[in-house]
C-alpha cells in the first residue's frame, strides 16, 4: 500500500472529537480538514476550538485546514409544548402568523419561521418535515396559513427542518446569522467557508463580495442541496472555489434514485472546470454506533474515490459517534486500497485552453509515463497546485511548496497535493534544491527517484514557466 493517499478526509468537530487528545489522534491518523457546523455552534466555543485545532496541529507537526459551514436559509417549524402525533389523512395547518391557527378544535397546527412561505408554495406541492420523515400535500392556502393533508404520518416535535422539493424559495442565501458566524471565522483565521443551499452563482458572488469587503482570502465551498442547484450546476461550479455534494438534503429534495446520477454529474462538472469537489453525508453513518461499517457504506466510499472526488467527509460519525478515530482510519484504508486499484482507469479530466495549463498538462503526461515518478511544484497563489490536482495524475503525488502557511492549509483540499511551507530563494534553482532536501528529510523522496518539476526559472533576467525532469541525487 502506498505511503501516500490522494483522497482527502474531512471530519466534523463535535463533543466526540473536540478534546485535545482526540484531535491529535485524528490529525495524526490523516485528517486533512476539520469542519465546524455553525447550525449548532456558539461563538465562544467556535473561537476556543479554532485556537485548539491550531495549537494541536502545530504540536503534531501537521497543519490542517478549518472549514466553517454556515447554516444558510432554513425553514423550520416553531416550538411545541408536546410533540404532535400526525395521523395519515389528517388535515393539518402550517401557520405563518403566530396565533392564526384554526379556532376550531378539528385542525391542529404549528407555526413556521418563514412568513413568505404562503407566496412561494402552491396547491399540490409537497411539504417534507424532519428530514423527509413526515410528508404532507398542500390542499389550500390563504395569507395566514397553509392547509395540508398528511400523507406519511409520524411524530412532529419542535423546530423541525422543512424541505419543499421543487419549490423556489425566496430566502436570502447569506443570512444575518451567517454574517455574524462568518465574522467570527474571519477573525480567528479559518481557511474555508461552506455556504449552504446555494441555488445559483449569484449566491456565491454575494458571499465573495462580503469576503472582499473584509479583505479575506478565505475560499468558498458551495453546497448543493436542492433541485435549483442541479439546474444551475455549471454556473455554480464556475463561481465557487470548491463544491460540496451535500447528499443529506439532496436526498430529501430530489427523488432517491436521482442521487447517484446527481453525484456523478457534480463530480464531472467539477473535473471539467478544475474545481475541487467534496462528497458528503452518511458515508459511514452506521459507525455512529457500530465499530465497523456496512458493506454498502464501504462501496459508497469506494465509489467516491473511483469517481476521483477530492475529499470524502464525515458528519455525525465524528460529532456524536462512538468511533470517530476508527471512522477516519476506515476512510483512509478504503481510499488507499481503491487508489492502488485505479491506476489504469479512464480519466475524463479538465480541458484547459490557457498556455500555463497546457504546460502543467505536459508535466502530468510526463509523470503518467514515468513509473514511480513524483511531481514537484512551487506556488504563491495556488494556481500551479490547483492546476496539477485538476489534471488528476494517475500515480504521482504532487509536492506543493509555498511560502505561505494559509495557502498550504487551503491546498489540503486538493486531491493528490501534499503541501509544504518553505520560504523561496531569489534563485528558483536554489528553491528546487532546498525543496528536494526537505523531501528527503521527510522520507518522501530518495536518491534515484524521478521528479517532474513544474515551476518558473530565471532566463536572461526574466521568469519563464518550465517543466523539468530531475533525478534525485
């Protein structure tokens, strides 16, 4: 098995993983990015854990990235004193004006936190509550309430999430809560912001304006979670810095059987445009309570690796699960095994027109042709590393050197990239020699290894892009 894993691992921080001891174990086990889910996080806790992650990373000698996942627009039911047991066929109201529930005793009701719901929804539409466990059909509406019939019954408790498949909801994608959460992240130096329920490119551009206003270089991950995102997939991929296929809400908003098709389309759209892509939700769900995954989960993880996704992600498995370390080890083990298998597969990767991308493409072709070769690159803004990762080298790891720690952390997102922080010398040749020395000390290369170096060199007092083949001395 290779010492090197191409597919990156993201885990979500929670009560099961927030201690220093567990964080260190997970970072050393190979986690690349730690996700903070702001749907459940208080600001004091957020600041504390970000600082803790940084301290533990430094101590472990492995700098990981931090992704803050902001909640986005959410429609939820209001508070109930006791859960309501909905019965099949029952008539039930969602009220948008508190106190506008039916005065007659026959029709029970619950408030909803989004008052324009009545204008967005139409008679005949479906309302799904609590991750799709309850299903209702809209029969009628007025300015105060939406009257429904219960199709799939069950208990309804307080503050349950509402999904409206196929309904265009006019909520802002970047809410006041998101703004406050994001400010905490920027102050503490996070690396990625994941924007929930992205429906069009404009949602990403709005967040980009906010980041530019605060002179932030944080990268934007767009989460696709509903049908409008699928319709606008290419423009969203183009606008973001990375895409997350959030299969939890997608599985509620779209027919189940569409989900694998959507996942494959999303991964391919990212490959075509050279954007990193994360496959998320329910990857090892059974391991929340069990020490081993189901056979289907193993295949699901393998499938994401076969599809050449950049990252696989854990949610509940590492926030509240009993076996967080085993989950990360399981993703690591499955990824390495599939990557060892996948050497000769057909690869539909990015089609690029720019001269620099063609130069990087020639570096990857060379690496693919020379067995056991490795790629070395130098990057100040991430372009070289991004381009090489997007071209999906078949066998070769990509060692990316940068003078900036922030950029090194962001490069953790990219498939097959291993980042190193090193100040660049004024002479590019000296930088190459220094990098090779660091790689030898780290045990990444040895004498006789072939290195394909994609970088700029000095020629007659100017920098020119180059691809070199070197043998490690």
